[in-house]
C-alpha cells in the first residue's frame, strides 16, 4: 500500500517561506506605523546591506560572529544539550582576548599576536562553558539554567574589567575618559580580507572553516556518531560504554570555545577596544540562529548571513527613513516564533 504524500505546503521549506512572508508583513506594518513609505524603507534597508564595500564587509563580520556561536550551539545540541550561554561565553572570550592582546611584547609578529588573542578567547569561553558542563555531569544541574545565569556574570565581568584600572581600563586622564580598555596593539588586530574600504576581517574565513570542520566531525567521525547517540538516548549510550559525561561536558566546552573565539574576534576588530556592551547581544542572536538552523551547519551559514545583513541594514533604515532599527529585531523575533509555531502545528497534525 502506497503511503499518502505529504502536502507540498507542509514541507519545511514551504513552512519557512510562509513564516518569512508573515514576518515581512508584520515588518511592513511597523514601517507604515513609523510614518515611512514601504518603498523608502525597503530602499534604505537594501542600501544599508549592499550599497558599499563597507556595508558588505561589516555585515560579513556580524554574520561570522553569529555563525561561530550558532556552530557551537549545534555541537551541544547534537549531544542533547541546549547552550543558552553564548553571551556570557562571548564576554569571557572578549575579556581574555583583550588581556592577551594588551600583554603582547613589543615587536610581536602579527601572526603570533592574532593567534594569541584568538586562542585566549577560545580557551576562556571553553572554560566558562565547561563549568556549566561540570555541574551538569557531577550534580545534574540543568545546563539551561547554569549557562543562562552565567550570561549575567560574563556581562558583569566585562563591566568590572573596563571600570577598574587595576584590570583593563585605560588610564583615566580626565573626567571624560571613557571606561574602556586601551586600544589593542597592531600585532593583535585581525587582518582585513579585502580592500581597505571594507572592514571584513579574517574572522569571516575562520567562521566558515569552523562550520566546515564541525560538519565533517559531526557527520563523518566516530565522535560525531557518539554525540548523536548521546543526544538520542543517554541510557542506551551508557549501556554501550560510551563516555557520556565526557561527551556532554566536552560538547558544552566546544560551544563555549567557539563563542569565546567570537568574543576575541570582536575585540580584534575596529575600534579594537573592550567596552561595556561591546557584544551588542550577539550571544543571544547566535542562539536564535542555532535554533533556526535546526542542526544543519549549511543552514547556520545561511541564516547567519541573513541576520548579519539585516542587522546592518536596520541601522541605515533608522538613519535614512527614521524607522527604528529595533523593527528589524522585531521581525527576526517574529520569524522565529512563526517557524516554531508552524513546526509544532505540523508535528501535531496527522
């Protein structure tokens, strides 16, 4: 007997398209409510995304940061864990990257300086997440709770570091001196990928390489198979002799390491200083990208590019059309909600 075909409108791609149309419709209403015409708002959004090499390069940098966080989220999710601590891990990586960069001896070659900054950020993020993993495997504490709470600790750590001269704050020469670190030396700054009028840096290539390597490991290695088994059934994996605790804590550490790498990359990109709110909420946006990608590293790259360009387009949308840039964030949030709701509805339908 031939099984009935699934209606084409219930295909995941169709569901995503319908959700995108619904979110775009909501965005159109926000534009009209702000007093702008849809044509002017659309032109400003596109101009902010693609009009200049600077806009494209800035969008690519944002997409790279989101992709690193979402790639780490995918690794932890493969082991059945939900890492919601990308923001705190990113902050820890930024602080460690700043400390490593500012401690570089004079005359350090750029290849060694950049490597030290990124490695310090990656290690700090990994340790930050590993603490949550240790609590998970030793005490059974939910990683959702611990990674979420560690976000606030990480944000506070950045604030403390840039306000205390004994830590990373630049020397205060007047009451107008900003609470931020001293500029990173040239040896610790990420090199540009293209011409000088584009700010795209090597982090774009690093993020793409991380996504490719992670995809190969998850789909074509024994470690990836073990992570999948742990994610599907922890008791069965234990009976088969898999190192379940090590895999679960390790997957969280990898997720934190990639988020910390993203934080160090933000530090090593213009304006090359650590300041409060330097993360701009990328940790939470990366979590959304990971959720939307649903375990696909190809989707991680695609959604990161979409969000990266939309984020920078939203800035120009506010400048050129007086439409709040937060409108783009509202549309992104609605897109997530619509897709989640449609997937839940699809699963409950016969």
